[in-house]
């Protein structure tokens, strides 16, 4: 309960707390923000992977007759799967390159607007490109398996 008035004659009735070290508080806030941004980034990467996988699966479904014709002409199941995985890799690399370029431009624009010196390691750009490629390949695995297992006779009839 908060007293209605502070009684200077009895200082034991109230206490004062101060922040011990503002630098440690700043480090703690920076660490917490870093963890939050990391978690959000992983969630967005998982959503991008899921979205790309859905798109790749729809591509497989719309290209059923093409896949069936290739299979009927003798293309192996592994070649069909490799074709879709390569397609996913190329789409992922394109997304990684575009994301890396937008990220670098965003950092540069923000640093210039705040009159800061931009510091961006080249490994962060390569990490973004690699993450895009990995996302593309991961999102293409299930559609590639589905495409390679398709029965050519039924797909040609349909």
C-alpha cells in the first residue's frame, strides 16, 4: 500500500531503488532485442519455406501432363525429382540474392538516415543467399517426390 505522505522522520517506511549500471541495462536490452529478431527471422523463414513448398506443389500439379509425357518417353523418376529440386534451388537463390540486396540497401539507407557509419560483414550477405538456396531446396523436396512418383498412364488419361 502506498502511503499518503512521506514521513521524513521515519525513513524505514520507504525505499529507493536505482539502476546499478546503465551499460549493463543497455546490453541486456540489446541482447533481448537480438533474440527477438532472431526468433522472428526463423519464423518468417519457416513461413517462406512453407509458402514456397505450396507453390512448388501447385506447379507439380499443373505440370502433370508434362511430367507424364517425360516419364512415358523414358525419363527416370530420379531425373524428374532432380528437375524440380534444381528449379527450387534456382528460385531460392534468386530470392536469396534479392533479399540480400534489399537487406544491404535497407541497412545502408537506415544508417545514412541516422548519420551512422554502416558496418555490414560480407558473411551476412552470403548467409542470406545460402538461406535462400536452402529454403528453395527444402521447399522442393516434397513436390519433387510427388512428381517422381506420379503414374504417367493416369496423368496422360486425365
